[in-house]
């Protein structure tokens, strides 16, 4: 079993899910008392939110590159950045290390393409929705045609993430708002949970219960599955037919 390195804490609410699902995945595959070999570098989210708000992406890249190198030096054999938004500076992280970096965008795009879908509705922080670092990556790596909500809806989605989900607050009213936004996307053929906290609020079952037939692709869960495949020497998600 290879050792997985996690850059977490952005936010720690979803980092908990990474830790739980990785260990559950190893136990399910290997049985008995088996659990995942993990190294976690958990940052102070407040520092990173401040850098986000000031638009200092260069410093964000430098800070995350340091965390990645620390994990590699400690023995990590693959690195995961446990957030979608920070993948805007993924190149800085990749160039800082010599071990593989599992890009959450690549795993998501590959999963959608395998299902024969092409027009995902991307939900995430405003930084993720308004920039092309995520949508452009999906276009280039998987030939998808991603869609994003209106600017007003982007503000609603972003507010709920930063004022509620990253603080562990899950409200039925916010779930209803997300479902209403998804319902407007008449051209979409699937939905991307492009923030690692959205799965705290919404599930595929919630969409079905609301009469929405769009398949859901939860980036956090896809990221976890890719890490498990790598750590246990299984076929990676992108290599599966």
C-alpha cells in the first residue's frame, strides 16, 4: 500500500470526509483491520481565505507548494490537494514535487466522459465558477462543454459555502436554494459538486426527490477513489474503459 499525502484544512470539514472515506475504502477492499496509510498537512484556513480575498494567487501557490514538499519529504508517494478552488495553483504544487499529483479536475472530467456526458453544470466557490482554471481544464482534458450558473446564482452558491458549509452548518433552506439553481440549468446533462463541501448539503438522492434526473459527480468522492486506486495499485480512474 502506498502512502497518500493530503493537503487539507481548506476546509477541515471536508478534510474529515477525505480521511474517513479513504480509510473506509481501504477497509472495504482489504478487509480485517486494514486502514489507509496517510500523511496529512492541515493548514490554517483563515490564512488562505485572506489570500483568496486579496487575490494573491502567487502566494497561495507558494504556500501550497511548501506543504506538498513537506509531505513528499515525510514519505508521501502521491499528493492530493483537498480542495477544488486551490487547484487554480495546481501547477505550482506539481512543479514542487517529484511524486504524482492527483488533479481533482482530471478525475472529474474523466468520470463524466466515461458516462458519455458532455455538459456538466459546475457548482463551486465563485473563484471556481468565474475563472476558467476548472472549466478550461475540463474542456481540454475531457472535451466537455461545462456550464456555470448565472452571476446572481453564483453569489448564492458562494455565500452558502463560505458562511455555512465550511463552518459545518447545513441548512434545509440552503439545500432548497441549490436545488432551485440546478433546476434552471435546462441545457445541463449532469452536475459537478465542484467544492469539496457541497456533498455535505446535497446528494444524488436529493436531486431525485426533487424531480431532477441529472447525474451527480462529487469531486471529493472521485478524488478519493483515484487515490485508493493509486495506493492499492489498482487501475486509475482515468485508465478505466
